[in-house]
C-alpha cells in the first residue's frame, strides 16, 4: 500500500510536485500567520483587561474618596462625584454578569463595557477572550477575584445611601464616622481582591505569551522541516534522474552507444530519460548506418581519387604527347613560311599553321575546363601594366585579323591606373578567348576593344572590358546558353566556324571565380558585344596616353647577330624537336650542341662550356629535373649556368616546380621563336 503510494507520488509531474510543495508551505505559513494574529489579538485583549482593571480600580478609589470627603463636607457635589465614579465598576459588573449567561446578550455586554470606560476597539476582543477562555485556570481565577471585588463593592452601595440619608438628616458626626469606618473596611477588602485580580491577569498574560511563543516556534519548525523534507525529496528525485542521464550521456560520448539510462519515475525527468533512451537507440542505429555509409563513401572516394588521378595522368600525358609533335609541326611550318615558296605552297603552310593553332586552342580549352571543373584553379595577385598586357593580347590576334582585312582597335580610359594588381595570365586568357571569337565570327568590319574605369576607390579600381564586333551575331534565345559547356549559337555555326564550345564557358567561370560578371548583347547580322567587369588592386598613377590605339601586325625583326658566339646545349630526347630547336637557334646565330638525355648532357657539360641550356623535362635515363639538380650542385661557375625548361608538360605546378629546383625560366611547347629569343636574351644579358 505504502509502496504503491510512493510510486504514485513519484510519478507525479515535477511541476505538480513543486506546486504541491509551494501549496503546503503556503498553507503552513497561513496557519502560522493566523496563529500569530490570534496570539496578538488575544494578548491585546489581555492588555485591554489589564487596562480595564486599572480604570476599574481608579474609578473605585475615586468613588470611595469622594464618598469619604462627602462624609465630612456634606457637599452634594462630592456625593454626585461618588455616584459618577461608581458607574465604571458597575458597568463592568453588568458586562461580566451578562457574559456568564449561557446565551449572553452581546449588545448589553458591550454597553456595560462601554460604561466601564473601556476603549471601543478593545471591547470585541475582551468579550471573545472571556467567552473562549473563561475556563482557563488563570482567567478563571482572575475573574473570580473580579467577582469577589464587585460583591464587596456592591456592599458599599447601601452604606453610601445610608450615609447620604444621615447627612441629609443632619445626623451626628459620630454616627457618620461609624459608617466611614465600614467604608474603609470594605475598601481594604476590595483592594485585596483588586490586587489578586491584577496579579492573576499578569500571570495569565505571561502564560499566554509563553504559549504563543511555543506555538509559533512549533509552527516555524514544522514549516521549515516540512519544506526541507519536501524540497530534499523532490530535488533528490530530480538529481537522481538527471545524474542518470548525465552518466548515460558520458558513456555515449565515450562510444558506448548501447547505453540506456534507468527510468526512476514517469515525471518530466522520466520522460526525458525515456526520450534520451529513444535518442540513444536512434543514434546507435544512425551511427551504424553512418559507418556503413562512410565505408561506402571511402571506397567511392578512393575510386574517385583513382579516377581523378588517372584523368590527370591521362591529361598530362595527352598534353605532352600532342604538344610534342605539334611543336615540330608548327615550328617547321614557321621555318618553311620564312623560306622562298610560291603562293600555293605558302597557302598550304598557312593552312597547316592555322589548323595546328586551332588544335592547340582546343587542347588548352580542354585542360583549362578540366582544371575549373576540379576547382584546381588558383589566382595570383601581382602588379602588371594593364595597357601593355591588353595590347600584347590583341597583337596575338592581329595577324589573323589582318588576313581577314579586319581592324582591331583598342580604346583605353586614361583614368585607369598604369599599374594594377591581379592575375595577368588569367585576364589575358579571358580577353584572348573573347577577341579570338570576335575575329573568328567577323567576316568584315572591325573589332573594338574598350577598357573603361567604372569605379575608382582608394585601394581598388573596378574596370570594364568590352569586345565589340561586327560579326554574324547571336539570336536572343541563344545568348544565355552560349556560356554553357559545349554550347554554340547554332549547329551551322559550329560546322562553319569550328570550335569546341568550351571557350565562353571558361571565360564565364574565370570571371565569376574572381568576383566579376560577364554579359552579352547581340543581334543576328549586326554583331555582338561581350563585356565583363573585374576589380583590381591599385598601384601607381595614371599614364597620359592616347585613348585610341590601332593595333596592327607587329613583325619581329631578326637580329642576326643576337646569338653570335653563344653556345647552347639543347637537351632533348625527341630528334625532330632537337632539329627544330637547332634550326630556330641558328637563325639567330647561336651555336648548338645536342644531348639526348640528362646523363649525356652532364657528361658534355663537365668537359665543355656553354652559355645557356635548354632542358626538356621528360627524358629516358635521367630527366630534366634530376639533371638540373645535379648541375646546381657542381662546383665553381658551372653551377650558375642559365637553364630554361622546354616542355610539353603544361599542367599547373610545372612552372613552380621548375623554378623551385633551380631553373631560370620556362617555355611550353609548341613555342614561339620570338618568345624563346626574348627569354634567352634576357638571361644572357644578366649573365
């Protein structure tokens, strides 16, 4: 029975337990307050009786005093004063007699106490005290003394009346003195009864005070003890449940997912524990599923990484294998173009170079797109001359434009800082794509390139680049799609002009990855306007140059004496490329020596002196990296010879790797002879 009750109480909700605790404490406090109020009112009533006894005693003494004076003065005023003072004890007697009745008339009793000159506010308490506690020893004893005193006092009334009659009858003073002696004896007895009544009231007041204090102390202890017991009981129940949950959480945190906490009650803590167990079960289930999924993901990741690695290796090998023969094709085609040929032969060579160039563009687009898709693109921030960079980019397309009788016109905003910070290589790639497309799709007319300052801030300049052509244009419904992968304006355009459809997709991604925006406006048959905006860090001041510059084909003027008396060691395993480099260098007067791999190159370099080395990277027996490291470890002046990497490897990181091991510069295959001459000349002049 008790156990069932305990369980039932334990299952009560915490809020109800708290409400119950508060209710009990409130009830006990109310009881204590009521007891305190009762004690105060009771003590106040006792105080009123003490005060009333004082009034009673004083009035009685004053009455007897005036009666005594009257016995000698025979003045009616003194007797009248006696009658007035005697009304006080008589009024109290009237109230006492009424209250001793089984069914007292409270109005009559109140009137009697008022006649006894008691304070009106004390009268109700005095009546209640007498009615409630008349059987209490101290009050009973006191009221008996009061009754005795009143009885004796009543005996004075006939004596006073007799005295009054004798005075009026002019009796002798001796007869009057006999009555005065009786009055004195009665007064003495009344005084003794008054003292007993007063003493008994004092005892009763002290007893009542002690009783009230004991009651209040008992109630206070009861309230405190009950509050503590209930609070401890509730808090222990809560603490036990919470500690179980905390311990369970710690165990789960340590990996013990099978942990379940004990439910001690069906209150909120019990519900929390049940929810915790449900959560733990779900967590155990989810972790198990997650581990299985993780294992699958790890396996899939390994497969993806393996696939990505295979793709990178394939792209690197494909790039190398295509660029190596392409280097020979374009290189020898360039050499043939400079020889004596008839018009038809020259046209054939132009076709070979143009086709090779187109193939190279496609290869570069595929490699760039692969990098962007894999998010392997990173952007450098270095100072460069914007006008020179844009002009150089336009010059790369000048020859094609001249062949089609198309003008390339650049417009530069003279407010643009001469030097800005950014990735010049990627900006060149973006512009080259747009200008190349403009040249490709423009049959006649001109192409305008605008470079304008949009916003000039303290540390940053927002620059807009616009490429406007008079080409075939693009339909409105195709203008957004052309930035998607493998998209062109139409199938007819693709078949007529060629291309992979990757260029504009690469442009859009490169611009957006640098925080810019690209857009197009076009009308079929009227031409197209491609524009993009990018922010660049500022450095330096403006150059005051012409706003409009017409770019024409700049032909390289060979300095036949540039390589005179300069010996070059060409380290190349491909005999065709070796022959090409030799022919290109001889046109500038360089003396060349060949080495088919790094091992042969070191043997030759140890016994011969050269001014510069052109180093292929991928070779049998000893590659270009190992060869360069070996050379840089040589003693004396030989370790400082300039080395230029010549490679068909153009995957990101190759240039940095070459510079890190000690090479001085890098040129990719297929190479432009002028580019090779410039880089060689720069290093030779430093030496």
